[in-house]
C-alpha cells in the first residue's frame, strides 16, 4: 500500500509517495536523496540516523514515514546557514570530534537536540534533581549515550559539546 505525505526537509517542502511500511530514514535516503543521516544498525541502537524531527532528536530508522506526514526534519546538512556552519558543526571540526565520520551527522544532530533539551531544563539519569542541569562530561556522555562511535572519538565529541554549551 502507498500513501502521499508532505515533509519539510532542511527547509524545503517535499511531497512524496511512500510505501506505508517505509521508514523516514529510507524515504530521506532512497527517495529524496538526503544522505546525511546514515543507516547503521537499522534497529535504533547506534544513532547514526539521528535527525531533528519536529524540533526533537529522533532515530528515524524506527519512525514510519506515514506517521510523520507534515513533519519538519532538519538533518546535519540543514543546520548550516549558507556557508556558515552551525556552532556544533564548527566545534566538531575545531575539536576533531570525528574520525571516519560515519556517525558524525547523527552525533551533531543529537548534540543540537540535547543542548535544546538542557536549555528547556529536561533532566537525565545523571542530573541531580535538586541542583539543576550542569553539563559536566558525565552529563554529556549520559545524554549522548544513544549515539555510538566505532572510532572512539568520544573525548573530542564531549569537548566540542562543552565548548558550545558555554
């Protein structure tokens, strides 16, 4: 079965006919040619497919496209303002927060979403509920734990996020 849906992807409105079983990730990559989000595990465990879906970070390998008709999606490619990189993108470059780069788009989108969550006061399992949110290295590692890096660039990823958080 097929259905037409509308998505706004990186600021561009797109109408696309999708199989009702297709994930947002597959629609982005295979039908719309948006290859920034990566297919890693295809089970929602690695975070390579993380994007901002209606302003919140989401692993889109688990999200059915038909359930997100009308959604706004921002990928790592859509974060930059023309030639000017988003502060998180620039910090990843400055701190060498990537090695092979496969997980980097998902890491960057997750970091942007996580920083928005912190600004909104959302706690994590590490947060002391009586003290408010302080973005220590442990807090960042907890909040970014859904994004895996095979190369082990975690110290640099944490340093990049800490710089932007300041």
